[in-house]
């Protein structure tokens, strides 16, 4: 069934609300069967007063997890790994339990503790302590294993960045190449994603980009410009840079079956419950909207940048929305409204 027309006025209202709640900039792009809708409000740079534009690049945070999952599913299609292989079969003795499988890792059911809980317990000091640091992926796993696991392997969904750090180690081991090479060869170049890159461990965002501003824990405290950082604390869990156009192209291609086999895409959509109106597959979130439409993609929260990137079941309509702040729960919640405007239209509640 056809989707209702996007509610562009409603979309603008959501973005203006996000600005009023503290986001210096907010923008969205909808690609709807070839028709493009763009809208943006506020500043890319509070220092110069430059206006934000929907063409600006930004850090996509955990939307990176879909790209890492796509690479692993392609390796499954190539016969290099099976989803139900134990991770330790490919990375001997990495994990303390041979029962943890590749599928458990990609669906956040491994029980591996999320080391970022400790890194960012205090938001600004935590960020300042790591913003120029470079970690190895193995070191990040070590940090996780210093804490108890959250569930037995294959237990309930429990979101953890550690899982996609393990996915990054798998990709490197199975291909013998860097993550940057694999993202470029398997996703970026084939789709012509010219705004998309994996700049780790450089701290700068290549090309024209919007700055991102971290909201401190203490209320009414000055925003922290978080634009330059290595994002080495995340890497294959969150360090890709992209744009609204590129993420919409990527998600549409994925759900249209252009990036994996049909079987692989079906595996990505074997859902486990992940909160109200949400489910998680393999590196992919499903959100069930008020109008009965389900959309597929991921959210991202990296210092200074909140992203919502979702597409329809057949990839025909995609939305990417960005607010240039983070650690700001009202803004994160408000930005969920962009999905309702884009996919439910004026009937959204
Ligand atoms: C599950 C999420 C929201 S968190 C996870 C990942 N981002 C992180 O793990 C970083 C969290 C700390 C970032 C920081 N917050 C604090 O420091 C709080 N003390 C901020 O808001 O900038 C990402 O991206 N994911 C989002 C996702 O998948 O949607």
C-alpha cells in the first residue's frame, strides 16, 4: 500500500522544536521515489554564523552499525563466515564464551557489556578524555570484559557498542583489509556515496560539514564544540561520516536488496523486541509508527550529532534527519517526530 504524502510542514515544525530545545542546527532530507524534499534550520557554525545546509556532512554515530552489518552479511554470502559460527572460531580466544555467535553479536544478544557506559558516565570529562585518543579494537573489547556480562549468549536484547567492535575485528580478520577499505569497496564506491568516508583516526571531518555541539550534564551550561574527535572509542560501531543524501541512498539500496543476497536481507530482518514500538535485527532497527507503517534503519548519537536514518519496507522512501547536539534527551525525543512526518504524513499523532 502506498504511503501517505510526507507532512513537510510538520517536519519543519519538529526541526524548529529541536532548535528551541537546544540544537544549534536541525535538518532533514526525504527521498521519495525520485522526489527530494529538503529542509534545514539554524547554524552549521556558531562561531561564524554560517547557516546549516542539508548538504553538510556529519558524524552518523551508530548508523555505522548498519554498514558494518552489511559487510558481515556480504561475507556470509561469500561463504567466509556463518551467522551461527562462534566468534571465537574466527577470532580465537577473543571472547570468554565460545557460545557467543556472530548472530548474537549483530543482534545485541551476546551479553557483552558496553564499555561506553564507563567512558561517558560524566559526559564532558569523558568526551575530553578520549576525543584525541586512538584505541585498538582489541583494547575496547578488553574494556568490556572488565565488567560482568549482561546476559547468557543468545539471551535478551541488550544494546552494546562492544558487539560492533567485535564485528569490526571479524571484518578485518576475514578480509585482511582495513575497515575503511571494506566500507569503500563494498558500500561507498558501488553506491557513489561521495560524502561518505571512514576518517578514523583523523579528528577532522573531510569536506564541507556542520559542526556538532555537546550538551553538558549541568543545565544551562555552555555547549561544547565536539566536531573534532577521532571517534576511536566507537570505530566500526560509530565512526563513519556521511550526509543526508548518502544515507538515504544507502538505506534505499539496502532495503531494495541491492547490497546483500535476499537471504542475507531476510536474516537482517529477523526481529527481537527492543523497546516500545521498536525491534532489532542484525545491525538494523525497525520502528513501528503511529499510522501502522514500519520503517527500517538506525539512530545515531555521537558527541554533537543526533541522527535518525530510516527507509520504507521496499526502500522507496527514505528520511535522514539530524540535530547538531547530543546528550539532550528532549531533542532526541523530538527528532523521533521526523519519522512520523515523513512516513505517516498529516495523519501522524
Ligand atoms: C543507543 C544510542 C542512543 S547510544 C549508541 C551510540 N552512541 C554511544 O554509545 C555514545 C553515547 C554517549 C554519547 C554522549 N552521551 C553521554 O556522554 C551521556 N553521559 C552524547 O549524548 O553525546 C549510538 O550512536 N547509539 C545510539 C543508537 O543506536 O541510537
